[in-house]
């Protein structure tokens, strides 16, 4: 595997450095959100109370949100699956 070196030289670039370092955390957070929505669309688990069944409206909304997330990721040339 090759090396990738990121250099941030000044205090002004501190936010850029944090953003670069937190990339995997953002990916995992999006994965967790997608899986929560998937539980609603596939298994009918309520988003507000996981011990209850989702309403048909919840399932429809969860499905639309998952589609929107996928569209946004595609527009940035990103994927949740390696």
C-alpha cells in the first residue's frame, strides 16, 4: 500500500486538518444512519421507538431519505461500501 502524506502548515489550516482526519468518522456516521433507515425500510423498525413497528409513512420517508443520501454520495463520487 502506498503512502499519502497530508501537510498542514499553519494554525489557519487547523480546520482543514481536522476535516481530513475525521473523514472515516463521517463515513461511519453516514453508514450508521443508512443502516438505521434500512432497518425501517427492510424490517419495519420504527425510527422513533425501535421496539415498535414502523408506520407505512415512516417506511416511505425512510426509503426516500436513503435514496437522497445515495444520490448525494454519488454526486460527490463517494460510496458507503468499499
